C-alpha cells in the first residue's frame, strides 16, 4: 500500500501524470535501454548493437524520452568524430532493480504465457467453428 | 543476472516473445487492472469505476489480453442478469508485487519526472529560439 502525499500521484485518477510515467517505465524499449545502461555509460552504436532489432528511430526516441524524464544523460565528448555517451542518472538508477525484475518475469514465464495463448486461441477458433 | 535456460527467453534478441510479454505487463492498463484485482475478484463495472477514465473498449481489450496470457480468468455466473467476474490466476498473482512496485515508483517520482520534463522543454525552446 502506498501512502498518498500531496506531491504524489495516483494512477487510478484520470488525467494523473503517473499514467504517462507508467507508459514510459513499462515500455519494452525503456526496459531494455535502462538494463543496458546499468553497467555503465554506452554509446548510441553500442546500444543499437546490444538491443537487437531496435530501429535507429526507436532508439533515438527512447533515449530522448529518458533524457527528458531525467532518467539518463547525453554527453557529447570533443573528439573526431564526436563521441556521444548515454548514462543513467541517479533517478534512472532507482529504476534498474524494478525493470530487471520485469525482464526476469518475462523470461521466466515466457513458456507459460505462450502455452496459455495457444490454448486460448484454440478455444476461440473452436467457438467460431461451432458458431 | 538471469541465467538462460533453453525454455527461457531473452528480450535482447530480436523476435523473442519476451518482448511482447514486456509490452503486456508494462502496459499502464495492465498495471491498473492487475493491481485492482489483487484484493479479489471484481466485475467489469466495478473495474470500470475503479480505474477512472478507462474506456469500455480499452478495459475489454485489457481483460481479454490478461485472459489470453493466462493472467486472469473470466467467470460467468448464472444469474439474471448474468454476473461476470474477473479474477487473477496463480500466474497473475506472481505479477502483483512487481506491478505494485512500478505503480509505487511512478507515484513517488512523479514530481521529479515532471520537473525534469519542464526543464528539458525549456532548454529545447531556448535552443530553437537561438537557432
């Protein structure tokens, strides 16, 4: 149970900004980028290789969102060519355990969820055939 | 660190079903529906009132998704009018602590995230003006 203070939100209330914050932190790409940055700063190209199949556009959007929300910083190093590093902020670090737990849940229960989906789809198909 | 077994997934791999599972469990409506059902079974209309501003269509879709993934059950009771209850499965119950932690994070850090967004948007606006 969460104790509500005047400065805290409640996502059960329509229009509460916590709903948008849930969208950000629950997003699959956020989970993967934040987990990647847990070990230390990374460049765009490193992140792009580490998270297979993420498009440049989606990675850019995710990083910009994390930066805007104060969860990661973007640092441009004077070099030729310029090197750009992304790093979790202190606030971003408070998320890592939580997102690792989400990731762990998805890995652990993948087979259960897939089996359930197959059963559900079979039943739906049978209902449609008999209807 | 998660140890990989042949039956577990890895959301860093493109096409791994864990990515879809992350989408489901990180979805804001899933977080709110699963948290609501933690205390026990609820009817559609109760859920609809409890989660302010959720559309009937979105609630229906969320519940169907949870049912398909084996996280909740839908039970129709013979009554006039028929009563339909939604309840977490054992698998769904393994998610409640995790999603409550996401919810708690969003509530606790709402003000920090909002302040960061305001600063970011101000800087971006200044950059655009000076450009």
